C-alpha cells in the first residue's frame, strides 16, 4: 500500500486489530440472519510524511451511506463546544451579515444552528441523507454532496465563497485527503479562514486510545503531517489550539497560501517542536501501541468474565464507534454484555455491528437495573457520569476500559 498523501510505501505497522465490520454499520433485525462484511483493520505509518492511516479495503466507498447512524446533537457537551466555538469565531473574525460561514460535514446542523441564530449567513455541505435531513428541518441550507475540488469550484462559480470554513472531525474521514484540503483553498475568500478539528495522534498513543481506530477513520493526525498536507494543497497553518474533546484534539487555523495575510503564531512552531520531542517522527514512538491494545482487551474480558462468575449484571452505555472497535477486538458478545443503551433514535432498536448486541433506549437501565454500566464513549465520561447519577439509586457502578479497566467512584 502507498501513502494516501505522498505516495511513499507503507512499511511500518502501528496497530493490527484483525478484521472488523465498519463501526457505524448498525444492523436492523431483518439483517441478523444475513452474512456481515468484515474488513482488515490495520493502522500503518508513512515514514516519509508521517501520516498515520488505515489500510485500504473494499468498503471505503460505502462507509458514509444514507443510513449513517452518527448524529452530533445527542451530546450536550458537544453542543456546548459548538456554541462556544461559534461565539469565539464571531468575535475573532468580526463576522456579521456581510460574511458567509460554510461547514463541511455539517451533520445534523449541530453547529450551524448557532451561526444562523447569530445572523451570519451560512450553509453546510453534508453527504449523508439522514443527517442532512435533520439539518434541513432546522431551517439550514445544506448541499448534500461529498466535498472536494470539483464541488468547491462549482460553489465558487456560483458566488458562494466562504469567509470562514469549518471542518470538525472530518479531516480523518476522507479517502482522498489531498483533494479534500485543496477544496478549501478553492472555496475560501482571499483572506478567509478555515479551522479543522481532529483527534490528536499524540494523545491517541499516549492515552492508549486504540479504540478510536475504525474503518471510517482513514487517518490519525499530527500537526507534523497536517502542516505538510496543507502546504502541498494550497493552505498554510497560522495557529493551533489544544482542545479536550475526543480524548485530546487540535484546532488548526489555516488560510490560503497565495493570498492569506495572517501571521503564523508561535503556537504552531511550539507544537511541532513538542511532537518532534515526543517522537512523532521516530518508529519507536509507535512500537508499543499494539501491546497496549492487547492489554486493554485482556483486562476487559477478565472483568466481564469475573462479573459473570460472581452474578454481577453488566450493561453498556453509548453505542459509539469506538465501543464497537473495542467489543469486536475483544470478542465480546451478548452473553457477557446483554445490551447497550443509547439516546440516539437512529441506533435504538438496532444491533451493534459484529457483536450484534441490541441497542435499547435509556429506559432499559431503569427496567433492568444492571450492577455495572460500561461507558463505551469514554471521551464523554464527565457528561455521562452526571447523566447517569440516578443509577446510584440501585447501587450501580460506572466502568471504563480505556486507557485501563476502572470502576469509577
């Protein structure tokens, strides 16, 4: 396999989780008797540009279909994050009715609703029909298509350039990262700004976050790799911020390299130096990640088996993609984890891919009163600890498996 950015051969493996189904390919009841497609789930490192990426497989073109099950608005902490971002960008860029904001991968309108409320013209680009329909229902304008140079040129020819472009948690999800990034250089106004948020590779490795590896994530990104990709496709990095979201993320600010006027901030060079010091460009940095994944797998299995022996009932909360990676790598099935609860109606009444564990609505916790509740989206732990406080009434304990098995106080 060749690097999706620079074309160099990929010889360094970071993680091998065997085979798994796509993590957001939830199953309806009528599909339980049908075979399920599983694909290799390997993560490789390019030692030329240091872009970390999943192995290519036949499912690439089918990962974001009309039944895509991830809707952003079911997390209150993520909505708060989006609202705070909009307010800060309006102040930073002095955005008003004369400007235009474009969000790529607008999902269900979780962010653009706040742009619209502030009176700033905006529209979203979103390829998945279900999420786009929800955004349209909020009165937002949505272009239902995959983003790249061709679409960006068409929008520019229609006079729909952007003063601010937003790309939250999408840079890792695009097979052709060069075409995707070049589209931003095409659609931005001469002095426009683009911001990209993505989980930070450094935090992934240091936090043993192997479960964030799944087929929909084509890339695991460092500023080192992103700066090179941007430079090759018409953008220049001007600033970067560290964020607590998704277990540790970056927000990268960029402008067109031909016309942008922002001065590169000191945070960019500081983070690049920090990544070098931590070993991002050293194969040894990636060497122990597989062992950490196996350790977490064994800890979870040992815990669930011990609970079963002791007559302790266990359920899970949050039918997240990262949870599906964890459960499928560990080989957990409904005999050890009989159900998972999720607030999203798009997942309720369906079954997790691979493990085929049923997804129920939150009332199931009150009905069955499990003794232990395994939190699968560990990145939302503070929010879920508050949300599930009522389960203490029957003595339930919350549990996390990443970065280590822990019963929460």
